[in-house]
C-alpha cells in the first residue's frame, strides 16, 4: 500500500495549521525541540534511534490529490489550506543527536526550526518514530551488554504490528543486534537475515531424522537444526548422525536454557561436533541473557521483549515549542509552565564532559541564536548535536544502509564512554546528571 507520511499524524496538526493560516501566524519562524523528561523507571541511559527513518519520511512528506481530497471531503481544513498544502515541502532545518548516541532526561534529541505551519505538521510522525525506535534500541543495548560478546538476533516480528516489526529490526541493529529474521527489514535496510526452520517443519515430516535430512539437503551442513521438538538428547544425536561433525548449529527453544545448553554442549563435544554452535531462544530479555552468561551459548534470538522495549515501549519523548517569532519579527523564547510539565525556553546546544576518559555530565545550554553562537564550551567537551537538514536539504550521510552500520558501531563506542554503572541491570538513576544552563 502506497501512503503519505504526511497523513501519519493527528488531526489537530492540520486544524492548527488551518487556524494559523487564517490568523497569519503560520509563517512565524519557530524552534521545536524533542526531549524526554525522564528515562523509563530505573534505566541508566537511552539510545537514540529512528532519525534516519524520519529523514526518509521527510523526503515523501507531501500530499497527493487523493490525500488533499480526503482532507477536503472530511472538512478537516479549509479550501485555502488545501491550496497551501498542494506544493508543501519541508524547508526548515533539523539538528540533533545522531543515531546510536546516548541520551538522558532533558537531552535535546532533535531540534526542528522552520515556520510554525511546517513544523507543527511533523510533530506526530517525529514522536511516533523516535519514541518507538529509541525504546527498542535502548532495550537492545541493554540486552547486548548482558550477552557480552555473543551476538543477539531479532526474532520479534510475530510479536508486534507488521510495520513496527520492520522498524524494530532496524532499531535493534542500531542498538547493537547483529541481524533479523524479518525479510522486509533486511531488504529495506541491508540487514543480515537469519532463520532456518520452526517446529512445524519437524512435525510435518514422518520422523525427526527425515526433517533434518531435508533441511540439510536444502541448506547444507552449516545450517542450524531445531532440536527440542521431541527429545533434545535424541535430536542432537540424530543431528550429528545426519550432518556429521560439520553441523553448523543447533537451536534450543524451551526448558531450562542454561542446563540444556550445558548438556547439549557436552553431548556435541562427545560426538565430535566440537565446532557446532548453540543458539537459544524463548522469551529472552536482558535479565535472562545475564543469567546465561556462564552457559555455553554462542548466540541468542530475542523476540517479544525486544519489540516491546523490554517493558518500556516508549521513551515518553515530547515535541515542544521553545522559541518563536513575535509580531515585531524578533525571536522570543517561550515555555510551558504547567505543573510537572514545565519546559526550558530557547533553542539548545548540548555537550558531554569527561573525567578520566569517562563521561561525567551532560551539559544542555539554552539561549538565543546569538548567545549560543558566542558560547564556548570548555576544553574536552564533546559536541553532541549534528546537522541533518539545512533549509530543506537533507544531508545524505545520515541515510542508507551504511548509516545504520555506523550508528551500530557508534553506540558501542558511546556506551563505552559512560561509567560502567550504565551497564548494570539494577534499577538506578541516570548514570550521568544533566545540567541545564540558560544564557
């Protein structure tokens, strides 16, 4: 189905646009900011993911005749606004944290500058992508840390919406995973695809031996055989008899995974299949992975807990107006003052300072464009914000397959720069504090 990202939004974005076009404020220059007030309970850090998907959507963020007819027929907006939307293209500027970067409460993850009319249309799409993708990437990062050097693979496609499964596969790789079982995600994003057979493949054959023979005939001896359909010990013996000691791997999907992995490893070694790898699956999360650290497991397949953010399926990110052009043409900081939801006015820059090569503080500096241009960070502070879009022109380095791999690599580097407590699975405060300075 072909669709416009410009309709992946809430109706009130368009009704606000319509009203502002009528009263003359739609063309006021504005600065919007995406941030989160808090991390999920007990989490030490978050991982940014989804920015590349936002940029891809931005290229297609316009309305065709059918879309415009829908808005007109439903009387969502006036004929004058329909005319304004006919040739709409985002012409503003976007900067923020790169994919794979760590974020904390009040980190200015994304800053969008343009007219009020064009910026308000992006709100729902930007938040839906960043909130979900960053939740998955953050969970994936915790899982990768718990797994140590053993690769983790995404197997969550059947545990979520079909489109979020594709997004989750991409975000998981940004978060440190090595591949996905989802073929559309592999095609769209150049990810490594993994998968061999399910229990039904064994059950449809007259015997487990016949199933193994069929799979090896089709995929070769380096394939991975699922050995827990009936009796694991008998299945491992049959697998080695059929494939020989060159058998690539076996997968265990039930039972006490640590105990079964140990027994299977010993059995494989006794049968001469010393190089056969062991993969385990079955409702894994970061805590289960940590519990398996001493087990002889070579890789993991993770599903439900990955695509649901391991209990935190959103990052509670918000999209707030922080500066706008007044009737006099002067840019003025603005803020929300409501209880528990107050915002910091003004556009932002962000830096991270270090002590003994470890991050110690996230510095968020707020102020007017002139004041921020004159601000000089202290020596050794890392500038966290990069440019994504310049007056409507997207920087292509943040899109494409290579950008995903760079984000994957960058996450590992950025996490290594945090204090080791960041990788603890025990609940605690963000691993470094955020200091907000208003110039």
